[in-house]
């Protein structure tokens, strides 16, 4: 795991996987994970993606191996987006393709809206225009009372379908529990105040939007809003699946990412 110091002094962690042909200059594919997770959650999709792209996985501020920032100044979307800017500068990247899962997609959307020159394409999995129009605000008192792992275990049906591999679920819970609960409360709390649907027309790059057909965080109507407002948007539904589609179906996600990029950039 590598890292760099953001402009406010916080350490941001990232890792790179690149198995592209060494005689071809690779394009960069940046993966941004969901809230309560880390870059490790992408483990199953990386092999297929890294054969074709230089894959950069970032631990969002306060998650995984990135430093938990102090409570002051308050966390903001601008700061989360700035972290991505600074990572791309640190790696001397030009425009990149970005895959964002859930809250990682929130950051990716805001980067694409405010700095379109940095984003060649956007691929969003289970990622709406913020969490304001969802039940996520009800999570916070439960996380504070029960703890992060216990809360996620009690609501696991919102994230994984019945009969899913229990070993995978236990690993997911263990990984989530490595994060600082107070910071996760601040992070999710911020997202529940945000809703930028009216700004979505500012996303000008080709966009793939993948919707959990049995979405359990907010409403599937939010994805229809996105399809109508993002100028160049393709929508795919993973029918019958709850929110955590990148965990549930990583091979399918990787295949759809590669197919979209071939279709739009080959």
C-alpha cells in the first residue's frame, strides 16, 4: 500500500495493479469504494480490470489505511473531491476513467461535474445523487448504539441476497469494523445532507449507471432521474439484487466495465 500527504496533511492511501502489456502505455482506471469500506473491497474485480488498465484503488479519507482526519474542520464533499485531485496529481495522471461504488460514486460524480477535464468516463454502481432522499439518516443512531459491525450484521439483508456465501459476509463485516465508527458517522452524516440531482447535466463524459434492481438504499426512481439528467448515460439494472452489487457480483461488474469502455473508447 502506498500513500501521499494531502494538502491538509492527512495521509491518503492507495494501491496500483497493472498487468497491461508493458510495451503499451496504459490508461488509468480509478476505483472509488463505498462508505464503511476500503479499497480491499474491489479485490475480486481487479484481476480482470488490471489486465487492460492501470488500476488505481484509493482508500477514501478516513477509510481503510487512509488517515482519520480530526473533527475540525468539518468534512465536506469539496475536501473528498480535492483528495482525488491530489492523488491524480501525485500520480501525474491525465484524464482517467473512474468507477465509483455507492459513496465512491458520489465523489466521482462531483469530480466529473466540477473538473470535467479530469474524467474520461464515469461508471457508477449503486450510486445516486447523494443520500438525502434515503433512509440512511436512520443508520447513525444505530451505529452509535450498536457498533458498526453489529449494525451491518443486523441489516445484512439490505446488502446481500439470501443464501450469499456466509464466509464472504463475515469478511465484509470484519473489514467494515476496521473503520472508525465516529468518523463513519461523520461521513455518512454528511452524505445524508447532500442531493445534487439538478447539477447532473454538468456531467459531460460517457457514463455507465448500474442500478441494483432490488435497491435497498433509497429508491430505484433516483436512477431514472439520473438517466434523464446526465446527457450521455447508459443504464443497466441488475435485477433482484440489493445495494451491494460490487460485492455480490464482482465478475459481472468487471465485465460490464470492460464492455462499456470497449464500446465507447475502442
